[in-house]
């Protein structure tokens, strides 16, 4: 599935090198060091972000949502595509070459 932002959001993505993040009291906070953009993710977004940081593929992120939140796979896939699309548009994540280490 390809989205309008020009990449396949279901491929393996990684957190961009210019981002710092921390898990704090169940949330994840992210700082883009280039733009000083600060984001805070709720429980669902935090789960997806931690998955990205661990090298999960888009399909693995969908499975995390299905398992943790008991949602239909199609709804989880829609949410993951939207979440990754926003992160790509903001430059907070980038695609990983198929044989590359997703941790950078």
C-alpha cells in the first residue's frame, strides 16, 4: 500500500538520527533537534514509536495494535499507515534499505 507522501509505509522504517526521544510515565516524547519540534504520543502512539525504535516493520506494528488493543486488522493497518505517513512528512522517520540495520 502506497500513501501520498511518496513511500511505502509498510516497509521497515527507522527513527531519524536527528530525533531524541524518551518514554515518560507511559507516554513517549520526541524532539526533532533540527526544527525543535516537540511531540508527545499517547499510549497507542507510544507503542508504535517504541516498535519503530526497535526495528519493527509496518506489518509488525499492525500486529502490535491488533494484539494490544483488540482492534480489527484493517483498522489497525489504517492507523499505522496514517501514523507513519505523518512521521515521514515531519521527517521523524525514514525508510530502511531491505538489508540495512533498522537501528542505524
